[in-house]
């Protein structure tokens, strides 16, 4: 209470003082508050609370879109009660672009530079002035009107860091404001400072060797300037050295001791010993929330109650009035766009995606996500990936189609292809997992261990080999670990909503296309042919009854159907232990569904998708056959 | 007829306790009444003071134990990967891939900056000012340190 009120007065004071003390020629100071800019671009280092400030400024009415021609998320909204557009850019560390994310921000900043009435609001972590100033100095070199916002001022004060805001304003020649965006403190001050924005003062004594090329690059007209990276490092060094001087003059150092709760928690989460139990608990909660609640409870509710109970019968009833069989089958038949495609995408995948993105936003905002990558780095390095791959892989346990979409977060093409392959091959989606777990329950522990060993072995071997065969390099594993924080519910919800919208746009059409292809195959009697062709393989190689061929194929095409087929077969006592394990291994290694193939094609191209399918299906059958031979040799037999 | 192959005749060693120079095995062993005085075991007895030490030239186990528990040989830390957890160092230069150099410098890891190594397992975690960065061995080896 006391702290909050103290902060509040502190902020008002800073805001007023800032306006009066704003340096420069004073031309803009007179009509302060009179003219708001047309557009504000929020910019800053990662994890400085940009999203929180964005939400505080816009009041949570954001739309998310991919920046044209990229996969980078850009949030847009309007400054509360005004027409001013607010754009939230991805976090970046330098304005000379290195990654795709930074390229997007670079383009946004360039668009601001030339325009009247557009300003950049640089959000900085008040605790880490030095790094923020690197960006501020670059904005100065670019001549971009800027307001500097020192966010998370409360955390800085708690660490004993005091920033001389007025001194900083004088040194940089721009308005500097302090905020605690998550609690809405100091937001009015930021809005009030917008008309005062001006280019940061720039008398950076860059060595001549760097100054000219840097300015040329910053001012360059090329869409994607070719920058020699070796030069960039020198440039950053000289900027940092200068920023360091300013930071030293206007901010005190942090108290060295005093391990605060968030700091301790952050270290505990990656502790060589205690990190593991914490990881286990997090993964368990994740599984309970996404796997049990989302893929179980919610899917049941949506699929059985809503779709099978109401929507599908309604649609069937509606279409029964249509006199022609063709449109009837097309929309509500066995492979109907509504009864299969839409209920697949909305009833089965949407709940998984919804719960996963909620969990993802919580992990992201709490700061645990990069720590998860740290803990799992070793495992993924075995497979030629690194810790950053943990996210798509975990999502794959929910839905491989969605997970394939999120492999975009991986830095190199090689890693994206590798992760896509391993997802399709070895990570069972919730549908496959459901059948597998039900069958596992009927098996002795030793047989279950055979299944696990076979799948893990194939994953590691294929990952290891593919990492050597595929051209290109694995990206370096460098991840910044933000402090652990309590996620703010409104931000979690708005992120989740924006991403679910994205799913509906990107993945849902693929479920419809997949259904359409099935419908066509069924009409042309192709399905029967494929099932017939598969029978000798299923019987001869896998030693399973011929009916299993239909189960495998339909399993690839329709999840609900295959689950019951194979499960019924095993429950009826038709399969012995070896047959069960063989069936499980083969199902796990299969590509989960046809939508996944379409997603691979969409993300990686048709050639890659075809190559992967041509690799995975024979491998799945071959591995099933191998397991059969080995298990017979090891003396497994009889009914479970 | 066939005798087990013997280890090559050992040269004289110096007792680390009393400084006496002796040839281990054989007479030296019998002299102190070792019950298994075979001349081939992996311990050495000083015939003057009786100080007994494991013969690391012969015993892989003794070498392993020393490596695991023995005092670390003071090695000059030349890169970040050489620093034990909890220690500090000052960056001299960042080598290797220029793209990596540019990224690290943008994150504040630049020559002249003090680095605190928080831990080295499961990966390296370092603190640079208020920034915490996790990196793999390959990257840690690219960060060259100033001699302390």
C-alpha cells in the first residue's frame, strides 16, 4: 500500500518535472498535449514489458497479424480514447538487423523516420539501462523522434538502482518517463510525453572506421542491407562503451547481494539438481492441463456433446432436405466437410490448441520457457536440435499439425526440417497417444518397455543421422533468461486469443482440404484399393490380422475411427502381446494424420512432404517388422 | 615356463614425504614387510619413512579418483568454458562466427565486460550486469577471457 502510493506520487512528480525540464530548443514544449502523433511504434529489448505497456496504452483491444511476408507476430491497437495507432514490435537488441524479428522492427522504424506525426516509444528495463541505451543511441543516429520509457521501475528500486531521470533527459535530449506497466503506473505520463518526442541527441564519438558505414547502413535505402557481421560486432562494442558512460553517470549500480525471490526462483529452475524435479512438476502440470483437461475433458465435451449430440445431427437433418446425394455426402457424409472436417478442426484440435496456447503464454510470461529450453538442451542435442526445440516437441504431444506450424520459431532451416521430421515420425499426437495408452494398460511392463525403447531409439537414430545428412548448420544455443515473474492474466488471455485466431486462419483450412481429398479418394474407390494393397504388408511383415490394414489407413485419415477399431481388436482378444507392441510401434511412427502432411507441405514444400512420407511409412512398417522378429527371438508370446 | 608379462622396470621415484629416492617394488616392498609384496601392485612404499602412495602410472582407478576428487590443477582460464561455476572473468574478445559475435555484443557481452558464471550444467549460464544468458559449450569456448 505504502509503496504503491509512494510510487504514484513519484511518477506524477517525474511526469511534471519531465515536461518542464525537457531540454532542447523548446519549440515542441509549448503545445505539449495538444497534438498526439498519428502512430506510435513500441520498440525495445526482449522481456522489458513491451506487451504490458502496449496493453496499458491500448486497453487490451489488440489484433495480431503476421508482418507482411514474414512469420513475425505484430500486435496493433489504438491508444485509449484517441485515433493514434499503437504498434508493438518484436523485441530486439540492435537496430542493425540480424534476425527476421529484428528485420521487421527495422522496417517499422524506417517507416516512422520519414513520416510526420509518427514516433517511437522505446521501452527499457530500468534495471538494464546500458543495453537499452545501445538502442537509444541507434535511434539517435537514425534521427527518429523518440520517447524513452523506463519500465519495471519498481523492480529497479527494489534492487537499489536509482535512475536520475532528469539528468538522463538532459543527456539524451528526449523525454524520459518511468512506469510500472503491469500495474498501470506512469502510463498517463507516457501519453503526455508523446508530443515532446524528438530524436535522441547524438554526439557519439564513433571511430571513423565505423561511423560512416554505420550511418550509411542505418540510412540505407535497401530493404535488407547486406551487413558484414564482423563489422557489426565492433559497432556494437563502441555503442556499448558510450552507453556504459551515460548509464554510469545517471544510474546507480544494483545492490550486489540480496537474492530476491524471483532471482532465487529463476536460479532454482535451472539448478543442476533442483531444476529436474521442478521440470518434472511443470511438465506434469502441462500434461494435466493440455493432455488430460484439454485433450480429454474439453474434447469430449466439444466432440461428443456438442458436435455429435447437436451440431452434426442438425447439419444432417438440414441436408437431408437436399434432394441430391452428392452435396449431402460432400457436407455431411462419412467424409463430410462439416461432419468430419469442421468437427475435426473445431471439436478435437481447437480445445488442445486453446489449452496449449494458454499454458504457453503462462510459461512465456513467467520466464520459465527459456529455462525449459536450458533444461532440455542436452536431450535435443542428441537429435541434432537444441533446447529451443522443446516447444514444438511438447506441443506435438497435443497435435502434430499445430506443432509443425510452430517449428517456425527455430532459427535455421535445417532445424526446422529436422523438427518437422521428428514430429511426424516419433512424437505421438493426443489421438495416437490415446490409443497407445489404452493398449499399454493391457500389456506387461516389459512389453511396454520394448515400445518405449523402439520409439526413443528410432527418434534418436533418425535425428542423429539426419543432422549429419541434412545440409546446413545447427544454430548456436544462446538464450536470454528473463527474471521469473507472475504472469498477468489479461496479457495471457489476450495473447491466447490472438494466437487461437491465428490457428483458425492457418490450420483450420487444412483440415477442410484434407477432408476434401479423402472424400475424393473415397468416391473414386481409392481407399479400398489402398487397404487391399496394404493387407499383404500388414499380414506378412507385421504379422497382424488383415483387418488391421484398414485400421492403419483409416487411422491416418480419421483419428476417432482408428482408435476404436484397433482398440476393439485388442480388447476382443484378437491380438497377442507381440502383435500389440508391433501395432503400437507402427502407429507411433506413422504420420499422425493427413492434415499433418498438408501442414508439412505448406511449411516445408511439397517435395519435402513427399520425401518425408516416403521415408516414414516404410520405416514405420520396417520397424514394426523388426520389433516382431526381435520379440519373437526374445521369447515374448501369448495373450496379454 | 611362461611368466606373466611384467611391467617395464620402474625408474627411481622421490618420496613426497621425506624426499628419499628409491626404486619401488621388489626389495622396497619386502623391506616394509608388505604381505603382498609382489613388486607388481599399484602402491609404492618409501623404504625410509614408510609413506605409502598409489602408483598412478599403473592404476587407472587411482588416476580416476584423483581426477574426480583431487585438487584441481590451477589452469589458466583462457575461455569462458574454462571458468568453474561461481567465478568471475573479464571478456577479452569474442571469436568465431561473426554473426554470433554481433548477437552477443548486442546482448551486452562485449570486450572489457565482467562476466559471472552462475553454473555450467546442464548448460552454461552467465550474468552480464543485469542480463542472464544461457549458452552452450561451443559458444562459451568462443568467448576469450583476459588473464586475471
